[in-house]
């Protein structure tokens, strides 16, 4: 059984169809890259998988571990192991990062029928991961993402990924707004999380990110569909020739 | 005592609310302590009340809190609590006990010595009851008790009917180490009204912490709290103050405060309203000496059909004083939150620095919040500012939290806590801040 199966997905936003029958299969342990021009529906796909309100699914289905994902609330999806690393992580003033991390982790564990982490275990785990990602302790005491730089926000997403141990990570334009050094740190964090029981879907406009997070499979999206799939060399090909050929094809 | 003139005057009350009150008063009988001058003051207060009766929406200050529609009538004076009421109050008290404080308990508007701690007072602390003060013949003290300036109808009614309360004095230079906790408990007898007035005087360079709680014993339902507090803070003195309205969901709570600050004094005040059906907190904070500072902050947490009104007047009568008001309201279902903040800067009060910020969070389409800031500035060298916002929870923040595994209610609770956090953070005293956080969490937990 595949981890994620998107079948003939059709999605509308405010009466406009964005995805026109998109299909995608991701197996455990695989890293998939989804590339495509702006407006091709990449971010819509990531939002629909995570359960963001405002999208109307008019056809097709999404199975996650064989279950109908579209019937689950966003929090139920998170507890099942879906993690969306946001392109623009929000700032939440007044909610300390530590409080947020702990509340989220325990909510997921509770939903799965697991016990809550004890405070010392939790603190130890967060400190360990934070150190690895070069996240200073004082950042954890601040409001979630408040006053964080672009790179810090993305590292905070990776920190959560490491803490929640999801089975599917969707990285939505992780490279946007990052300079090369910040990108490398974030990508190293992601690479450390690659594992045979975890799949990743890396959504990006540029090939650059894929130099750091090397995918097993590359898909090209255009106008709401996957128009071509191939190995990692497909990304390099795109870098050389651009998206225009696929826009014509689609 | 029975004052014949007074009773007659009551019987002559013409207005509808006046008639309701005259019923209340005829039942009050000789339970209103004080003769002579006190009775005369009661009569004046009563006249002031009957001229208006229960305030209604055509009276500007009560525009959003139409008591004539909401309260309809003043209930009869509560009976003196019997042993059963005291015992129910004792049980309620256990649930709201705060460690390390000196408890002063009023049950159904009557001071309850058995539930209070008046023994082994710290040096420089004097505690008496309002009843004693009214019976004492201490003219100076009584003048202070009737010293509410420009009382409105409800403060006047409170003055006419007040039966008991606590009278606290802290001597010059004394810092109380133990916070004072005045607890108002509705004892659960028949629907009735309690009328209390308390006095707190901090001497020069004194410091104290005052907590006020309003709670209900089992069985207390449609009762009315009519309370007032007169505070004077001496030169260089400091008062930390928290009030928690956790009355029963059918109760009415009408409280009037008057706070006067001397020179270089400090008043840090925070109020949280999560209980009561209808509540109104009206406070006048007056600067009488230069170089003083007041923070009067608050949070309303309302749902069902709750109505809570905070009406504050900051009276900058002298130069070089600072005032800060941070107010947050969270309104769910058909709740209604009202914040009226008036800042008066009198002609000579140069270098006044006054700021007021109020924000409302509406959790349902039928929730309502009215914010009315008013600045009356008669001096030309001042810094004054105000702001008011009303909005819903940010959908993008809610989705972020839900995508991380928080249920809708959990996500809302976290964001609500953050929203009220700024007002709660303003509580200077750590223990008091914890109290307020716990009260807010109780409200969120009850919300489910």
C-alpha cells in the first residue's frame, strides 16, 4: 500500500477550478519533488492535503495510509502523520514557542491514544533538536515566529517536523526568502529526517533547493495537473529549458 | 434604629424603580445601620437615586447598559445569613481560596467573622466593619464613607442601602506583606440584593495588595450585588489590586469604585469578569498629587447572554501623572461587552501622559462589543492616546495551529489566552498574575 495516493483530484477555489484531475502516488521512504511555474496549483495541492479551509474538492480522492484523508479535520490529519511545512509560517504573538510545541505534541499524542510527554523528556528532546538546527534557546521562549528572520522561521518548521515525527512531510516552497546559507541549514535539517518510514514531498519553483534535498522522483505540474514525472535529472533538464514546453503541452 | 422620615420618604417614591426600591426598603426595616447624620446622608442618597431610578439607555453613561431593561427591579435586601448560608458560603470559599492572604468575607452583604481572619494583624493595619463605622459616631470616617463625588444613580442607591463592608486602614510607611482578600459570597438564600461599601486607606509611603472576589454558594441564583469601594492612596504609597467577578450566571453585579492617588503614588489594578449575567464596573481614578501613575486594565470573558460593562474615568487633575488602560474582551454566543473609557485632563494638568487601548475579540456572529473612548483635554502640553479594535480570530493562525494537531477548541483557547495575555501581563505582582491566569483558564475550560 502506498503512503499517499492522490487520484484524479479536482479542486475549486471561489468557483475557479485550480486542480483539474491531479494524480500522485508517494511510497514510504521516498522523496518527491513537485516543480512547476507560479499558478500551476502546487501550493493548492499542499493546502488540500493539510486540510486548509476554503478549498472545494469537486472530484477525486486522497488516501493516506489507505484512509480517506478528505474526511479528516486538519488536526486529525496531523495526528495521523501529515505535516505541512508552510511557505510563510505565521507569527503568533503571545503564544510562547515552547508552549505551542508542547501543546501541539501532546494534542497529537492524545489523538493517537499515547501518553503525554513528561516535562523533562519534552525539554530534553526540544533542546536536542534545537541545538542540531542551530536554534538558540531564547528563540524558544519568544512568541511563535515573532521577530524571527525568514531562515529562523523555516528552521522552526524543521524543528517541529523533527519533534512531531510525521510519516509524510510536505515542504511548500521551503526555499522562498532564504539566502544560500539559511537554505543549507534548513536543508541539512530536512535531510537528517529522511528515513525509510518517512516520505517527503518537496514543492519548489526552482531547481536550486533540489541540489540540497535530492529527490527520488520529480514531477512537473502545469495548469493543475502533473504533466511529466521522472528521476532527479528531470529537475536539471527543467533548469536548462524552463517550464514553457510543459505549459504548451498542458 | 428606625428613621421615620426616611421610611416616609421611601413610601413617597414616585418612579417605577423607586416603588420597587420602596418595597426593598420597607423590608429592610431597621437593618440599615446608622442614625442622625448617617440617616440624613442615606436620605440624600436615596433622593439622588429616585430622581433617576434605574438608569436606562437615554442616560449617556448607561447607553449600552440599560438597567431598566436588563435588571428591571431592585430586589429586596438579603436576609442576614443564617448558619446554613454561612456553611454554604464556607464551601464556596474553599473552591476559591487563595493561599497566603488575609480573608475578609461578606456573606449576603454581611461581614462574616467566622469566615474571616481579623486576628494577629500586622503592625499598622486596622480592620473594622462598615456597620461598626456607621454606628460609631466617628464623623470624619462617616464623611469619607459618603464621600463618593458626583455619585450616579446606582452609587447613590448603594449609599442609601449599604449595610456592611470592611473598613481598612494601613498606617504611614507600612508595607503589608500579606495580601488582603475581600470575598463577596452570595449565600444561596432567596433571590435578593446585597448592598456593601468598603473603604481602604493607605497612608503615606504605605503599600498593600488587595484582591476582591465575587462568588456564589450552591443554590445562589438570581441575586444582586450592589457594591462600592472607596480607596485613598497616600503620597508615595502603592496599591496592587485585582478583582475577579465570578458570580453565578444569573447574578447582577453593580460595583462603583472611587480611587484617589496622592503624590508619587502608584495604583496597579486589574479586573477580570467571567461570571454574572449582567455586570457593571464603574470606577473613577483621580490624581490629586503630582508624579503618580495608574494602570487600570481588564479582561471580559463572556458567553451565553452575558453582559459586562467597564466604565472608567481617569481624572488628571494635577500635572505630571501617567495613566495606562489596556482592556481586552472576548465575546462568544450572544454576549455583550462594553468598555467606556474617559480621560479628563484638567486645565493645569500639564505633562499628563495618558493612554488607553481596548480590543475586542468576537467569537460568534451575534456577539457584540461596544468601545467608547472619550478624551476631554483642557491642557495643552500633554500626551494622550487611545485606540480601539474589534475583530474575529485570525483564520490563518487557527489553521496553522490545527495543522499542528490542535483541535478547533484547543486552537481557539491558545489564541484567546494570547489575546488576553497583554492585559494580564500588566499585573505587576506575580501571584496576582497567576490568579488572573487561573481564572481565565477556568473560563476557557468551562467553554469545553
